[in-house]
């Protein structure tokens, strides 16, 4: 699996203060080809992966989608590139490393050492990706849960992590990042990212409220699913 280059990421940006999605070539896929992208990697069902959340990240397809997310990937790349002086010569921890894209960004920004923690078996592929990109001596991956593993350094200067999910908190990655911060981040260290804003607006969708699921009437269930509001 190849990493996105700067030029590939830059093509996602149209020069205006907004982001546009990458254009993917249209092509037909057989069912077997589609399924193969989402099959677990070898040994994805081993004892080291106990639940669906972690085993889902042992599939190539989900990582392909994340790498192709230009807003997400370019945002991290630009943030790290703009702070090269901060990363230069430092020890960096990548929590939930996946294929190692953030580890690669940190190494390319001048980090002296990068340690990535990844629970799924994609970690073995991340190691090979780091080697092929010339950072095999800089980046080390540890497979396991953040709360259970030991890493080859006592403290780190910077923690990077793509912990934000849908509606910010979905996937519950933040707890693991905070655990890593409290255990390994040295005093005065940095988190990337370290803050977020969440904006909400109430709406009413009358058509959705009137929609009949499968053309059937289900109002008999209302008393069991509706909760009174104070």
C-alpha cells in the first residue's frame, strides 16, 4: 500500500479557502474484488484482537478510505509540516498508528525517533511501509492496546493521533490518547491535535417523521421508544 505524496494531497486542494474531495477514477469491480479489500489480514482473528473494533482495522479497505480522505490527511500533514522546528530531533508517539501515515509525517518533519502503537495486524504492514519510505531505522511499531503495551522509550516529547471520529467522539479513541499522555508524555510536551470545536444546530425533518419504514405502520411501538423530556 503506497502512501500519499505531497503532490497527491495538494491536488485535493483547489486554491480557495475550502477543501474538495479527491476524484477517484470510475471503474467496475467484481464482488470478489470488492470483498477482498475488506477481508481481514492474515491472523486478524487471533487472540491479540478481541473485538470487532480492532479487527475492523485489520482490513485494507478502511485504511484506503482514510488515506484518501483529503481533508483529514492533508490537515495532519500541513499541521506537522508547519511545526518542523518542534518535531526536529524529538521523540514522537503515534497512538492508533494504522498504516503509519502520521508516523511518516513526523519522521519526515525531522523526528529523531517515532514509536507507533497499533492494535490490529496492520502494524506489520506499517513496519514495511516505513522501511520502504526510508524510515525503517526511525520508526518502530508496537502491536497491542495502548493500555496494555510497553514502548521502548520512557517518555516522549510529542503525541500524534487521529482520535477524532464521526461527531468528534465516535470510536472512543480519546480515552486511549489521554492514557498515553498521562503515562508517556514528558512535562511540557505536545499533543497533536490538542483541542477541537463542535458546532450543533437543531433541525426538524417533518418528512422523516412521517416516513413509513418499508411502507408499514409502526406507531404501535412509540410508547416503548419515546422518552418524556423535562
